[in-house]
C-alpha cells in the first residue's frame, strides 16, 4: 500500500528536499523516510492539566513500541484541557481542541495516530478530531489515580462533595478540608472514581479504540507503560492493515458503548460526548438511544459515585473486559476492535475477581441503571437523569420551584435564611447551558441550602440546562433542551410554579398553562453576555444544543485526510 506520509517524504526535487532536510535537523536517519509508517503521537500533556501531566513519559513508551514495529514516531502537542483549573469550563473549549487535533493530524505527514488522553474533555475532543480525518487511530488513556486515604478511610473525588457539605454544616474544619487535598490526589492520573475521565476511558475501550484493559490500569502502575508500548506496536500494524476509525466506529460499536456505560454507572457527560463523536462519523445516534438501549441494562460495577469502590479496585477485579464478558448476551460481539480482534475475543475467559466490585449480569448491583431521557413541556427536546446516582424516593416527585436566574444568583442566595425553600422544593438553575453560560458548566448538582443540610437532608430534585461532574450524585435533571438562553421553557419557570418529575414515566412537566407560558414568552429577552469577539463569540453562533452533543454545527461530519495543496 502507498503510505500517506510518502506524499511528503517520498518526493523528489525541491519539495522532497525541503520536507526531509528540515526533519533531519533532529538527527533523524535518512532511511526513516524510505517508506516506513509514520506515526503521530497526539499528546495532550500539560502541567495545567494535572491528570495528563505524566504524558511525556507515557509518550516515550509509545515511541518504543512504534520503533520496535518498524514505524517512525513523531510526537506533537495539541491544546489540553485541565478540568480542575481551566475557566470558565473545559466544555467551552472541547470543540476548539477537537479542531486543533483534526487539523494537526490532517496537515502533517502521518499514516496513523496514537491519541494520549486522560482528563475529561481531552478524550472526546481528541477522538472527535481524529474521527473527522479517519486515519488508523488507537487511544491510550492516562489511567486513574491511586485511591486516596484519609484517617484510614478510602476517599476519592466523589467525597469532595460530601466534605464540602461538611464544611457548610461545621462538621469539617477548613484546616481538615485543606489536609484532605493531598490525601486524595496522591498519585499521577485522573479521578479515581467512575467520573467523566474514567467513563471516557471506558467509552473508548467499549468502542474498540484501545487495546483490551486500557480503561482501568492505574496511572502509577507499570502496566500502564506496557500498554502504551504495546499500543505503539499495534498502530504500525493498523496502518499496514488500513484499519481506520470508520471501520471500527460503526452503529453497532456505538450501541455497545451505550450499554456498557449503563453497566458501569458511567457519567452523564457520556451522552454529550458520544453524540458528538457519532456526529463526526455521521453514524445515526439520537438522544433516545441512550434510554431505549441502556436504561434496561443492569448496573454491574459498584464504584463511586453510584456505589462504594474505586477505579483501582475495578482494575484488580478484572477491569472492563470482565464487565464486557458478563454482557455478551446483550452486545454486538462480532464488532472489530483496534487489535484486529472482536470484543468477544478480547474478553473471552476474563472473570470478575471480586463480585463486590464487578457483579454478574444475573445478580447485579442494581437491576436497571443507565441514563433515562425525560420529555415534557419543560424539556421539549429532552433532558437526562442518572437513576443509579439518584434517591429512589425522589424519582417520582411533585414540588414547587425555587428559581435561580444564573450561577451567580445561585451562589448569592442558596444559603440565605430568606430563601423560601424546604425539602420538597425543586431547585431550578437557568442560563447554564451551552449558550447561556457559555460552555455548559458542571453546576447542575447544586449544593443544598445550608439549613436543609443541617436538618440531615442530603438530596433534593434539581433541574438545569447545565451538566454535572461525573463524580457527583443526586436526583439531578440535566441537559434540558432547549436551554434557557435559547428560549426554552426552562427560562419561563418562576418561583412557586409546580414541577412534576416522573422518571418511570419519563416525563418532566411544568404545571403552567400554555396561555400563561405564551404570555411569559412574549416578554422574555435572551441574556446579553457582552461577548463580541474571539472563539467564544464564534462558539455562541454555532454551538448546537445538548440533545445533539453540543458540537459546533460546521464541525459535524468529516473532511477526510487528503490535503489537496502543497506548501511549496
């Protein structure tokens, strides 16, 4: 086969001279340009993305594997998104990073690519960008942190919300809260629970984009480096086999991933990211697929925030292959994966070594899990809720709305003694959707009022057009579409309105007449965020709603790998 890189390095004359000569200033031998597969290593390393801060070291392992297999590795940087530090929210820049990845891959002389991903948005952004080019691609995740320890107790990111509530009630001192930081984040890697980063690692493995076992190996475990090296070897063979993303990312692969996400209790952010990836591949996946494919799948993995254990425990119990092996009866087992084998072959004989962590399909942690899709006059284009993280008694609830017009209003009033709220109230947060914030932040799991926490109340129904962290929990309705800033009904809710949530019935209804809603809509004005320039202004013009994955409309689909014009 003719290698794509030979359009650069295989040329004669001036162009070939220029392409090769400047590369040689790095000490590259001439025979590296004689038809060896060129592998790009797309590195999302950044010290501002702490979850990915070990990726330069991981990239060296990949390079060893590429060289061993007869390829030539070239590492290149792309924008990196550190969920824990970037403002206003990493989600605002997911699509921008995907553009960086896409154009870096297309514009450079590579035949295949290894995506080094870890922190929440770096995985979907990298896959979205690579999908729009469609070269042979393999993903290497960075791995989760080791489980934290505080006063003899295992802790991880989901405990942040509990300790923060403890600070509000005076049960945890500020000094103690500060000391917990180092106890929780005690090694390299991303969040140690089934948050969004771990969900994304499971997503790419369930889609078939990684070697088996990728999702759960702890970042500090030497086997993470071994997997990276083996992935480097494998991508060279994928180039020789012309095993492109389009041959792996089929409709059947997306269906498998939706079902696996239900079984692991994965993050609600999974919905947005899988929809966006499917949009890039032009594979038909809709919001309703997440409900009718996943909501009947039992929860098999007992990990925080839906359960008790941690990613480190998940790995020791058998990792994702053990889960997939339990699920074969409901999966498309003949789909091809990055190693050239089917998912059935990859999980064959892999057992669960701890039924407490990975349960059997016939004796699950919870009989029905997944993510449910709600419809009603409050969410005409849909909203989602994660039952495994919710309080069962609140899944059918009728209460009066306590409305916050934006996140600043929420922070200003939530703990006020003047706030008229009780345990049956429904907290409603407006203007935190893709356009309203902008960027759709992880604020949907609103903190409860201090005086209710002091009464021992730990959950309430909460509704917003924003997201919540995959490490969070509660009876939280998210991704309401259309969003408030787009004129959705959520923008028209007022204090005291009655809201009815019926998760078994898949409905979310505002008990206000159509005539009254029309009257409110006639006086409604969209918020003016005062943004006139730059990427964010462009984002506001083109971002799609949550039910379509919140991608930019002009990025949906593929441009392919061909570059029709030369640079010289």
